[in-house]
């Protein structure tokens, strides 16, 4: 046998395995010895390599590569056809094969990526537009400044003071004349001395990163009376030296090329006031129902967290999974009979439009974000034609008035707000497209600030205003009803005036002085409306539901759920003018209403008198002050033992409040009738077997003291909660429906973090200190749409125990 030695010469580089991948180079010679009968060693090795390569190829085609189909094949992008790899190609040959990349991005050449890019660009533009402020007022050191030299800085920290802003500008090396800001706002105002300083400031500040935002520079729109009295600005820059007072109505003050000009586009009063107006009414109701369901689920989750350790969860929480996490069944939503023009009360802000024109309408945004621009309400479908007409009349008067409009930046000015309240006659308004034909009375209230202005000058101006309203109402076609004209003098910062703000009643009769300050005349400054064929007097500041027809459905629902009867004692908490209690008085034995607004209580007593209702009593006080004592008075003794002392069980300060109400009742000749009614029924009244409370609180919800009184009184078995803010209902229901701890846990008294808690978190914290008592449980809920075209809705929830 003869040995054969074979020497394989190494290659200079890697070799291809035919699949697009490479094999490592061979570094050394391979020596093999074989007999004549055996196959050459190199053939054997090559065969093994071939088999190995084929098996790898099969594995490659059967397994999914980490980047498989995440982007389009380059050959496919060029020619539109499949490449030579066929099915083994790791890249996609069409949109249907394309998959997202591991980082959840798409191939930039794909249609999906192009579409997403366009959507993101549109969203960024919308965000930019929303971030801009629609500021029509500014604050300056000397009270006057040139518009082209005034700039607004947007996206500053809310906690910054004027000193912080000035220090920041000094650090950036920016020269300026004055700089101011207000805490709680994201905008600041800088006044420069020259156009060169303006240009330098924009170059250094525009787009400067500030946390997760970028600093933006916007123009400040000058007020019209400032533009008329100020001389032209002398400047070398022709683009900024155009006189601002040449702008006509309807044109924007700022050129579209100037910084911040985008604030003039894309937002309207319709979008702000009625954000759902673009949807059909059916879609609006579905949207509200979905939103309410999500809010109700929060009640279940937070009540579960609030349950004390060692106490079994109540059945309504355990059963919530069967109804999608809801605390009780949401039975649906009741439609509003009137969808357009349904508001019987509209509060119009007085300010300047984006064109610098005195305007009566709605603010285009939140003042905290620097928005003070006001737009006319003509496109808002929830406002009646009569309300729009009175806003137009007042707006025309303001154009000729020499008194200043209220400036929210420095809290100065005279004209502040216009309120229009409408009273309708009874009838089937739902059959007509709008309820304007049924409006028989209108109350107009103008809010002013008389601070620093001579009384004689004010009287002259108000007489001119009254004459403008009378002429405008009578010359309109058809003529507008005008029953009462009242002026409210409010010198606070917010337009929300206290209930005791001074009122002036202006006469609508020619030939005599229009100013009447007698309190009795002001007390008669009321209009009337009808609910369930009952007549109600409404004073200028009293609460009354803004959608009368939908309110009828709301009150009927509350009465049905309350399970009323002749032996029922009904507590009407936050009763306003007594609408709920009076509409349900014929179904119960006794109604006790509680309201803190004295004029509303006077209206309630008068409403009871004119409708011949004698089983109602109304107490003027805060509910948290008298609720506990009233429950004790009516539920701890039999009424047939006599109720001659109606102040039994009430504290001294509460007695004082009730005495004031009685004094007012005497002025209205109501107290005598009520006393006669009590004396006649002393022997007939029996112990009330059914005690029910209907609460209709403001948006903030019930006071914790009221919740505690309702929760701890064992005789109160049924509670109907009417809420215009489902978030506050959720928070109150946590305290009412969470089991109490036998140990009466008080929590950490030194915990000061409550200021940063959410409403639900604060409710859970208070629920731990609730005295031992039987909790309520949610039984059912129903929504009533009192506010079409808006996200708001009334939610009624029945609680029992």
C-alpha cells in the first residue's frame, strides 16, 4: 500500500457558502491519508460542508429572522416586483407583508410610515397652535406701550414672579424696558425700547428649551382705545411701523408672518363652549354615556382601596365584575327635549376680540394659560337667539362708551359681564325647533366695577346703557321682551360675584330717573318660569336649571327613585329656589329645603306661596351648618307632639340665620301663612316612616360635614344624588358607601399631603375617620342630558341602605 499525501492550499479570504453568508477562511493546511479504495478526504469534507450548508439554509428559511419583513425589499422599491430570492427573502414585497420594526417603527418608505408622518406633523401644528396664547391685554410699568415693542413669552414656569423673569432676561444678556408676569400663568410680558432689542430678544429666546417645552415669542394685540390715543411708532423697520388703527373689522391685527400669528387661527367660541357640536346628537349621547361609565368605574376602584383592613368588601364591590366594573347599573341617558338654543341663562364675558374690538361673548380659553380674547356667541348652538341679540346690543353700546372694559391682567376697568335670563310660559316647547316663541320675560344683569370712578359719572353712563337696551329691544324685529334691568357692582378679581354684591335696579320707563336703589324694588327684580306647570320666581343671582324642559325630566326621575309617599319626609339639600321640593311636595308629607343664598330662599318661600304649597319649609344657611341639627329636630321626636319651636336642636348661630330668613319672610307676607299651616297640621302630622334626601350640590360636591350627617343618621335610608359633576359624585360616594372601621381609624394627623391629593384620594383619606355607621350602596344610575353639544351631563344615582 502506498501512502498518498495531499496538501490543500489555504485561501486568502473568506469563502461564500452560496446563501449570502460567508464561511471563515482556512488558516492551515489539511493533510489526509487514504487508500486507493477510499474517497479522497477533500471530497468527504466538501460533502459534509455542503450538507451542513443545506441544512443551515433550510433552518434559515423556516425560522423568522429578527428583522424579517420589517422593511421593503430594495429591488421591490425600484421595480415593483419580487426579487430573485423569492419566498426566502427576509424583506417585504408589499404593504400587506410589512411588519413593524423591533422598536415599533415602520419602514420610512412604506405608506404606513408616510401616513403616520403626516398625522404627527398635523398634531405638532395643532399643539403649537394650542400652546400659543390669545392675549388681547397686557400689563406695563407706565400703563402705555407700543404694540410692536410688546412681546409675550409663552411656556414660562407657572411659579415665576416678575423678578424671576427679569433675572432670566438679564442672564441671557437681553436689553428691555420692562418685564412682568403673574404667578399661576405660563406667560410673561416684555416691553422693549427699540426694534433692534426686539430682534435680538427673538433670536435668543425663540425656541429656547424650557423643561419639556420650548419658549415661544408671540405678539401682544393692543387694545382699541390704546391704539386710538397713541402716536405712530417711529421705526426704521417698515414691517412694524404700520398704524394699528387702520385695521378694519374682521381683519387680523397681526400679519400672518409675524411670530405668534397662529394664535389668530384655528380656535373659536363654538369649539370652546360647545366642543361636541360637530357630532350628531346620537353620537353625543353615546360619547357622554361612555365617559360616565369610565368615571363610575373609578368609584368601584377607589372604594375598594378605601375599605379598611379586616373588613369584608361590600356586595356591590364584589358584584361589580359582573357589570364591567361599574358600582351599579348605568341604565341609560335621557335626551334633552330641546337641543338647540336651550339655555335660559347665559353669562357673556366682556373683553376684546383678536382684532382688538370690544366684544361681548365667550372667552376663547383659560385665563391661567394667558387667554383673554373674547369672541361673539353667534355660532354657539346652545345659546338662544334672544341671548345673542342682547349681547349684540350691549356690544354696540360698548363701542361708543368712554368707560374702560375690564382688564383681567391688572384688574382694572368698569364693564365686566352681561347675564341674560329668560322666563318661558308653559307649553309644549319640544314640538318646535327652538323655544324662543315661548319666552315671555327677560332679565338682563350687567356687572360693573365702580372702584375709583365718580358716582355721578356712573349714573349718567348707566342711564345711557339702559336707554340703549330699551331702544335695541323695541326696534328689533320681532321686538325682544325686556322685563328687568339690573346692575351688579362687583370689585373682586374674578367675575364670580358673592351673593351679597350690591344690585341697582334700572327703570325701563322713559321720563323718569332710571336708577332705583330701594331694596324692596330690587327684591322685585325677578322674572318667572314654569316647571311641571308650577310658577317660579327667579331673582338675578338665584340658581335655576338652565334647561327647563330637561329639568322637568330630571326632577320627575328623582321623585320616582326616591319612593315618595304621604308618610315621607323629604330633605331638599342645596334647594336653590325650591324647584325640586316644590315640584315633589304633592307626593310627600313634608319638605325641608336648605339653601345658603338668601335671595333664593326668599324666592323659594314666595314660590311656595304663589303655588299654594303649604308643606314646605326653607332654611337659609350652609348645609354643613344646619344639616345635622335639622335631622335631629325632625327625626328624633314625633311631630304630633307639636312643632311650635321650630328651632329645637339648632345651634345659636344657626338660630340667627333662621331668624334672618323669618324676617325676610315677614317682609314678603309668607311667614304668617307658614305659621298658620304649622298650627293647623300639628295634630294631624304623624311620625314619618320614610325619610329621603335629594341632594343637588354645586360642582364641588357636598361638604364633608354634610356627608357625615347624612351617613351617620340611621333613619335616613334612601338618598338620591343629582350631580352636574360626576367626579365630585364619585368622591362623595366613596365616603357614603365605604364600610367604616370599628377601630375608627383617624389616620395620620400630621399628614399635610392632602393639598396634593386627588378628590378620590382625599375621599379615601376621610373615609377612614368616618364614625361607625351603616354605609349606603349604589343601586342604579341614570344620566339626563341638560347640556347638549357640551361634554357635561347630569348624573342621578340612587343610594340605599
